[in-house]
């Protein structure tokens, strides 16, 4: 779990484009994954989660994809808006219990108008 | 919506002072957590609690203690603040036995001079 991380530390997109934020995890036993959004000066806000028995889950304008074969997690944001500018980070859990969540360090998404 | 409230948004303290960070949640969650967030290091768990009057050490408990006298309130105590405890402190809560999703407060930015 210590190697939960991100492929890119920063991502810049144009308003209206789709964004893809990636996360790699190292433990194949991890069975629960969460994406959080953290705006400047605020606490992390839950976006979407997925369990390992699924490979895709959709929310409002967001989709999380899980590829267990390569231990890769991604967050797709459709029609990105300026309000989506934030740091996004993933978390994984392999043992159950919220205290076992291991957080990635985050990707900063900047949406250009 | 779950509301996790941290009493102070910003705090400035002097080395050696005793510091109290307060957190209250309004959704009757059993679990409460204290994290610190530092650039490049991500979120690190300090202490957590599954019930009133119980506490468990997280990954970095040294220099901290906690108190949970009531279910809705979880306090983080710095017995003798040091400059290396300058950080963003985040409180979180979650339901016992449910998925591991954490709900965070807005954070307290503590500066120790």
C-alpha cells in the first residue's frame, strides 16, 4: 500500500475537455478504492468509490475505471469545468476499516477557460 | 450531508505551548480520525478512535495525544508544540461496519513559531 501514487503530478486541460487522472497501486490484495477532490484551503471531498469486484463505476460527470491486471485506477471527468480545478488523490484499502486507507499524494488539475 | 467541523481554520502557536484542535461531527459516526497533510507527503494518520474513550495510534502518533469523551467530538492535543508540527491537520469520520469512506473537515492550518 505504500506505493499508491500517481502517474502525473499536474494536469492542465481546457474547459469543456474530458480529463483523465491516473493512479497506480502496488498491492493486488487491495479491494476498495476511493477518489477525493481537494480544493485550495478545503478538506478532501469524496467523489466516487469502487470495489475490486467491479471495473467501472459512474457518477455525475465522473467515471472511475479499475484495471486489476495492471493495478491501475483512473478518474475520468467529463466536460471539465473551472470548478473542477483542484488536487485529486486516490486511496486504497486492502484490510478493511477506514484507518487502513492509504492515500496517494495527489494530482493537481488546472482547468483553463 | 455529513458535516465535520474543525473549530479553527488557522492557528499560530509558539514552541512549547499546549495546543488543542477540536473536531465535531453531526452524523453519529462511530469512527473519527486525525490526519496531518504535508506537501509531498500526502495524508498521514496520527490517531483514530472507534468509540467513546477509546483511541488507537496511527502511523505518526509521536508528539500527539487525543481525547474522545463524547461520540461526536474528537480532540487532538499537542502537549508541547514544536516547529516540525507545523502542518495542515484534517479531522475525518466514518461509519462503523460500513464501507471505508471517510468524510473530512475543512482542516486547521497550524503554524508553530
